[in-house]
C-alpha cells in the first residue's frame, strides 16, 4: 500500500551497481557490515585493543535501495545467502488517507494494536472519550445513600446503632469479597471482560487502597493508586498507578495471582490473549547478567587494570582478586528493587524481559562466575512481578562457550555454541540448562508469572547455519513441552530469537508447534553515523519495521521485539564495549571511521530542550507502534562512577520518564505509523488451541537432534560430547512460612515427575578442550579410549542430588 515518504538513514553509496537488493559489497566500504566488531564472530579478535569488547547489538542501517545482508554476515565465509526483509524494509504500515490530512482523530479511529482500546480524546492523547454515563461515578448513589438525612430525629439513635452494625458487616463483606475475588484463579476469561473507558478493561476486584484487618477475618493485603506499600525490608512507599492497576501481596498466600498491572491488562489469574492483548514491556538488562554500558561503575574500576574488565568473566576475575565476588551480590541487591516493578506497572508496561546467565544454575571448574546467586534474585523478581501483576519473559542470555562471542554472553571472544570442536558439547550442556529452567518455571506456582521463555539470546546463525539452529531450537522446544505439557496454560510461551537470518527465513518452520514466538532485536545505531536530529528520524521505525513485523505475525505467529532502543547513533559510555570508542567521533576500532561530531550533544541529556525531548518521544512512539509487541532495552542505565550521571541516556526508559522524553502512557503510540488494524488474533495452534503440538513429521525428522556435523568442527561423531549419566541439578525454590506455623508449598523445582532422564556430564575416558577454545582448535586425538585419561584439566563437575520425583 502507499504511504508517506520518510527520510532515509544515510548509508555508504560505495557499491558496484545500482540494482536494488543485489549490491555486492567490499571490505573497503564503510558499511557497518565490514567495520563493526559485532560482525567478526569467526575471528579470535586479537586485533582488538586491550579492554575492547564487542557490542551486544546487531542492526542494519536503512537503505532506500532495498535490503542488504545484516552486518553479521560480513565476516562469515560460510554463511548462507539471505534477503533480509526485516531490518531494511522500506514498506510502511500506512493506510490511505486524504493528502495533507492532519486530522488528529485519524489515528485513533483507524489503527488499533488492541481492538478493545477505547477512543482517545482529541485534545488529550491517551485520555479516553467517555459518554456522560461513563463519566458519572458508579459510587455516587452509594455515597448519597450513606449520607442521606435522617427521617425522624427520635429514630436517630437507632439508625446510628444499626448503621454501625451494618458498616461492620459491610467492611467484613468487602474484605472477604476482595480476598475471594482475587484468590480464585482464572476467575474471568478474557473474552468475558468488558470494554472500559481507557481501553481493554478486564473485570476483577479493583481496590483503591489498602484493606484494613478486621477482627476474626484475615484480610488480603492489596492496594491501588495512592496506597502504601511495605517492602520486604520494612521500608514503605506510596504506590502511584493511574491506570487502574493494583498490587496484591499476602504473606499467608504468597502464590496468589490476583494483581493487575493496569485495567487494560489481564490480571495474572486471567488469560493473556496473545495476538490480542498487547505486550508492552521493558528489559531489566544489566541486572543479573551484567553489561559494561548498563552498569559502567562496575567496570570502570577495572577498565585499565592489567586484566581489563570487558565482560563478566574478567569482571569476576578482578573482583575475586579485589575483595571478593560478593560485590556482584551487592549489585543484585541495589540495581533493581521491588520499587522498580511498581514503577514499571505505573508506567503502563505489563511485561519485563529478564536476562539470566547459565551460571544461575551452576558453574563447572575453571569458570570464575558467581554461581547460583543471581537465581536467588530472580526468585525475588518473580515475587515482585507477581505482586504488581507483571508477566516475565525469562531470557537465557549466556550459555557455555558463548553463542555469539559478545561481552553479554559471559566471555568476549569466539563463538563456541554449535561451532568449532566444542560446539556440540556446549550445545548439549546448554540444552540441559533449558530443561532445568523449564521444569522450574512450568510448576503451577510460577507458570502464570513466568509466561515466556527465550531459550537462547542472539545466537549467531550466520556462523553455524540456520539448519543447526533449528535443530537446537526444536530440541529445546521438546524439552520445554516435556516439562509443561501441550495446550494453553501448560507452561511458558517459547521465544526463538531469529538468529540474525531475517524474519522471513522462519516462515514455514514450527508449524503447529504449541505456543512458539519469534524474537527480533532491531537497532538503528550501529551503522553509518549521521548528524541528523531526531526530528529527521521520526518515521524511520515505521518504514523500517512495521511491514516486516506484520508479515512475520501472519506467516510465523507471535513476533516480538525483544530489544530496541531510542539510540540513533553509537554514542554513550561503553555502548560499543569497554575502551572501544565510537564511530560517531571517529574513535571506534577496528576500522577507520570519519568523525561526524562530538557525542556530548547526544549524551548530555541535562542540556536537552523540550523540542528535542518531544522529538525523541515521537521516535519512541513510532518504534512502539511499528513493533506492536515489544521490550525496550533497557529499564535502567546506571550512573558512571566518574561523572556521576547516566552516560547512555538514549537507552534508559526510567530516565526518559523522569526527564520527559518517554511517554507516560505507552498507548499514545497507537496510530503513530498511520496504519490500519495490524494482524489480529493468532491461529488456534499458536496459542495452545486446536492442533497445537502436532508438528509435521517431515519437519521433525529433517531437524532431529543432534546435528550430523558442526560448523568448523566437522562430523559430530568425531567431536567431544557429553553423556547423559549425571545427576540433574534442580533449581531452589523460595521459602515462605505462614504466621500460624508451617510452610508454604513452593514446589520442588521439577514439575514433570515422569522425566527421570539423567544430566549431561563428561565421559571419564574422553578428552575435552576448554569450552571457550575457539573454532580454530583441533579436536582431541584420539577422542576417547578405554585406557586414555582425560587430557584436559576439566574434572567431572559436581552435581547436586537428584530431583524429588515422589
């Protein structure tokens, strides 16, 4: 369809012909595909300066000549060709309208990412139009009756006594009603919910304040806007949520799912209708899986040491030699707290994506990470999310050996998942962790809160091939569904990152799979740099992303943007990595980038005027509308220990709210791309309905696990592998004790009692390389022998006792 024109992002014009979609590039071009460090995954990166860390992000620039290969393909000599329909799309999701139309009601009358959202007030974006009847308070008649004048003075005393008794009974009835109204799980199907004034209203008890204990009745603790919240450590704050959300926390009933983030979001004990209810989320990046640019103070301390901290591996080594790893737990305690979850719900957001690393489960000898501690804080995140009605997308962000070689994968360097001599063994171990996590989060105590599971973040398919990635995903899918079962409500939605292959490459895969979704991370900031202001980029997200997102929802199913940001250039402390510089200022290495200007104007947010803040907000709203279901990266950027302020402001949702460039109501994004209704409800099997789990036999046989060969490793039978003879580690549950004595059933960490398979461990007579050895190393020879001792220094890991299957 036709649509408005947009200013393209400047790109290099260094190509050999003018044929769209078919432009051979050369290493000399300044396209980010050749100059960005995130595009050289196959090399050991000895060319990087000390302390240099590749950025976590991939993002191709826009080009009005058509799509180019994503930057990750640049250094891959064995990648398959693609045509990326996603990151370089020039098709906007726009409806036809009268030329020059500026009718402010156009968007609200046409485009709806939530078909139940109400009409918006023309003069007050985000505020619903209401009929006089709707504007009338439903409590007014009750108030009038309560304060009606007495009819007879002689009967006044009798009325007073009777009123007191009636009032006491009313209080008891309200308390009991609230308690049982929110306790009852799945009390109201979403299809029965009424449409409210501010959008999709889901019926449930809606307390406006904290309920007071009544003698003889155990009151449920809950509250809405203006209520006082008492945290675990006894501190208090006032809950401010103007969207009709309310919190719920009862220490006697800690697994109650009665809370609601907003009136337009289903409560946790109601069904979230994927494809209808919109995912408006934010990441909690840098918390349980640290990253230099998100938590710079942790890294600045060791940035210039003899062993610079460039990733959590080297950070852990530095901390261990300087006071101990408990410094990381101090970070876990303070960086994200309960109040953040309250603020997220109050910001109109209903999901959080929480990255966790594999060392939340365990570490093996030689791995310096702080083992298992971050899991304790993920359990706190579950409790806080439950309290404020927020759903969690748990993202396995780092796996053994690294899935992409970037600093956020735990260790900067090479790709060793499905790549190189340890590629198979690392994948086996990673799948074990997927299984262990699935067994925990599929328990009835957790499944309604941890509602989505991203089984591996940003794997580099251009390095090891989409075929083997599908094999890995299919095995992960089978493990998750073995834990949870098939059908709606039985465990999490499974999220697959598209692996930098392009969304269209996944069309036709996982057909009839039970509750699978596709994840993509669109960024605009790591390509050629431009001095253009935000005002020139206002519609870029619409032209770049809207059509690709809609096509993927129609062809694959639910498609989310697991990460995106407001950044339009690579300015910001450590955004590209520790001591790596920026393209914008011409200091980025490796490569030879011309200086565009100073980054100060893009990082010194305290000097931004109202016009610039509004331009950034317009960019953010366009991004939200184009992506439809999204998780902004990230909620919070920590202060620099040197300057005392945030040095990457375009990446902080929280700071944007405080300073005025993020919307107070994310529903203001509706219609920013000018389109009509996007793709509606998903197919039944995509949400656990009819046909779910009935995958095609040819598909499952074609992508059976394990792979027959491994990229840069050769035949799988000639590579090190683990054996399923070890005891499976289970994840710990929180402990709750009722005031009357006795504990609360928090689960045993293992939901599927029929799953008694063993865990992966090394074979005593086989030889292994370091999991991060790199793809150029030769496999051990001989690989295994009955009389051959292991030739590395990796002992058999210590495994915990088996799960209770009673």
